[in-house]
C-alpha cells in the first residue's frame, strides 16, 4: 500500500505578506503586491514593476553574521522554513534529523550576488572578490544552508526546472517519503530575482508586462483578454511534508493530504508552450490517475496563469483535454494576479495557497480579470474570492524548457 503524505506546515515569504496568515488574508481580500521596483534604479528599463518583499528583515530569522554570507534567495528559504516548522509545531529536538530531508529549488539562484561580484571584479579587480562569492551564488545553497541551519541530515536536493521548480521539489519530496527515505521533508522553492539582468533579460524576450508601469497593481491580469506579459515576483514557499503515521503520532494539524504528483515534458521549444497542449494535458491525466481521482471529483485548480497570451491559451486547452466536460464545472484561478510570478518559488507559494484553499473552503480570485477573452471560456473566479467546499484541488506549473508538473491535494477525512 502506498504511504500517505500530508502537509502540516506552511511557510510563506511573499509580496503580499510574510507568514501564512498575512499571505492568506491578502489573497482572500484580492490585494495586489505589485509596485514600482525599488531594489535598483529601473527608470531606464522597459519593465519597471515587480512583486517585491519590502518588509523582509533577515535578522528576524537568521543570525546577522550568517545572513551576510547568504544571498537573498537563501535568506528567504531559511526564513520560510523556520515559519513552516513553527506552523507545524514540530520540536526538532525530539525528531530524528537523519529522517528529515530538504528539497528546495530555485530558478535562478544567487543572481544578486553574481551581479554585485561581477561589478566588483570590473571596478576593483579579481583580488577584491569575496571568498563567499561562490557559496552565496550557487543554486543549491538554499537547500544546503537550510539543512545546516536546522541540522537536517536526510536526503537533500535542489531541483531546477524553471517555473516548475517548486512543484517538482514538492512532488519529488513526497516520493522520497513514500520510498522510505525520510519521515519528514522540507520542500518548496525560493527566488530573489529582482535584479537588473533578469528584469532586462525577460523584458528583452518580450515575456514581461511593459505597458503598465504606471498602473502596477493592474499589470498582472491572467486570463484577461488584454494580458500583456508576466510581472516578476520574489519570495519563498516552503511546506512541511510528513507521512500520515508520523503526523498522527505527534498530533499535528493537517492542512491537506498530498495525494498525487505527475510531471511531463513538452519536448517542443525552449520558451514557447506547445499550442496543442498535449503534454500538459497528459500531466493532468497522469496526476489524477496517480491520486485515484476522476476529473469530475476535482473542485479547483490553482493555475499557472502567468498573464501571458500563450500560457493561458495553452493551459486552458490542456484543462479541456484532460477534464472533458468536467472542465466547465471547475473553479480555476491564478494567484499570480496578486503576487506576480515567483519563478522557481511559484510552485511552492502556490502549493501553500492551494492547501489553505482546501483547509478553508475558500477560493482566491483572479484579480484584474475585467475583459473576458472569447477564447478562454472556463470559470476563472474573477475578482472576488468564492466560498465553496473544496475536497480536491490541483496546483500546476509550466516551465521554460517544456517542464510540466502538477500536484493534487485532498481534504483529509
């Protein structure tokens, strides 16, 4: 019999709040966290807006000396992990840390460190590069530093699958527990990408919204006919996964059962999704098969919903192919409308949103959905959160390179 896995702790660092309570309250209220970029002078950039975590203070979570040796993306991961353990009410001194692992992914890693150190190299020469440059910059260090900070000695890994990263990390962590490699896993994604090179690069490839710099709160508009590109966001979403037996033995609160996981590849194009949506649709089908769920049993999908023309067409096509007539009864929404696209952290923060949706029977809206697109005719829960019993929910992620990943959450009974 396959081991059942549950979600017991949620750690959110987001543009609309730090901690699950502030994050959830803002989601339900339809609050936008998009504003003018303040982390660098973006006045000459095509895209001048982003979802920033403005109220983050590393010393609230990490020793000041240690924090200085970490890139911001790593700081986010450790902070979110601390919040997740606190939320799970897990006393690590009473746990076997050899049975607790860490799967935290990132899309870009320490890009701010890379930028700053390259600037120092050009201006001051090679002998002025920090000895912490490499361990601050490399992408696996969020996982490594989290393991070190909390003394976690189980399996550790850093998945990197672009925008599907966080979802892959959570799904693979679930399987690690099912294989018997761990009893508890720290899983999710982290990203601190509000830096000149990523902002300029994504804008150059025409992926970012560049026509709403004066109306940042309205810029991220998934499924709206006038959507014009995604808005970059930063933060971290970390969940604590446990075997059901482990969670029950310590009397943990369970937000939802993590009942399914699937992943496929488009094998089509480095950035564009396959318009036929064959592999995203297959991912949904495999997911439901893995969880033993019929299409008509799914209540809600937290969609990838990036606010780009191609994504929403492809995602809608995939849902229709995978769910058939049941697609028209689904509630679908994109929380990226409020927080922007957290890239490698997107799947992690959206798993938290989905778990809270299942736990509260309340579906966050897709804000800024004011002009319906005749090509998109499903229920995208426009502008106002909706009370509804949610027994089964899906969170899906689609990444550059053709990565498709999805997880299925089920209410505990």
